C-alpha cells in the first residue's frame, strides 16, 4: 500500500517539542513532512519555562493533548505516521482508536487506564501526579530526571540533558490518564498497525510493561509489533544511538 509521507511526533511529559528537534530534522532529510507541535501550555524554551511557568500549563490535561494532535491531523492532506514517546505513547494509542493514523508507534509508552502498571512505575511517577500537592504542576529535580530519564548517561551528560529538555509538567495530564475513561484503550476493535518500542533500562515504563500493553490487543486481523532496545533508557529518543531507533521505525513502517 502507498505509505504516508507525513509524520507527526508527539512529546511526552516533563519535556516539550524541543525534545524532537533532531528527529524532525532527520526525518525531513529523508523526504518526510514532519510536524512536532508542543502540547498545550508547553510552548517555549525549556530553560525559560523552568523559570516562568506557562500560564496555560496547569489547565492542560491528557484529553487536551490527544485532541490537540487530532485537530492537527484533521488539517493534513493524508493520515500520518504518528510517533509518541512516554505519555504520548498512550496518546498515540488513543489516536489509533480514533482512526486518525496511517500507522502508530508508541516509544516507552505509558499504560492506558485499563492496564495496571508495576509498583516501580507508580513510585517514580507519583510525585508528578500527586492529588495532594499544593501546586498544579511538577518540576522534577536533577536527581529525579537522573533516575527517571538519564540513568544510562554518564554524570557529565546528565546535567547537560536536564538543561536541554527539562520542563515543568501539568499534574492534570497524569491524573487524567489514571482517572478518565477516555484513557482506556480499545483492545478489541480493528485498527491500523501499531509498533511498541521499549527500552530495556527504562526505569519509568520497564520493557515488561511495554510487552504487557502490546499483548492486550486482540483483533486477529490487525498488526501489533514489539521491539525492545535492551540498552536504552526512558531517554531513548535523546541518548546516543537514537538514529538506530528512528531507522527501525521507518523500516518497520515501509515494510508494512
């Protein structure tokens, strides 16, 4: 079948669209039209966002993230290949449910509401979704990012990575993934192809969770694939070797 030449990249929590800058350029150099929009309330330079909280940030929930991308897709001339990381891996599953994609890729994706995560996941993300916090946003410390994102990086690179990508995050996004029925995935319906990619050293969403989510899909005529990169962390899209992941996705897509 004819493949879409349009790619939409969706960023996860605790980062913004700047985290996709290298991927956007890489795919454009390969002839694709690429969109990598910021989620609502995430527009701007990460360093500046850490200093001055975006006025719209705390209003943004998971539903807003998904519908923002759905509305973009509705303006495009063709259904795109949609790639999402972390929370946006779940957003991609919802866009798949909504029939908005030519194919979908979830990288280190968050679980839908109807897939229970391991305790290790709950423990590390709880500060960001806490219902008892006084502020409607969460900014991870350098230590939190080092444990959650940058655990495969040498110390000298961890600080640089934090400076480059870390942003405050709306607690409403994580809370809606836990509470809203919208955050369930429909595992029984017919759907376009989806690829789940996991990092073997991901401390937020471990590879066992990636495999568990993929294994829930039950429609016999629909394609679901899984690829685990054993040496990758949750920072799989930014750490050394990210082009290997990007190339794997394109090869998967073009061989459907």
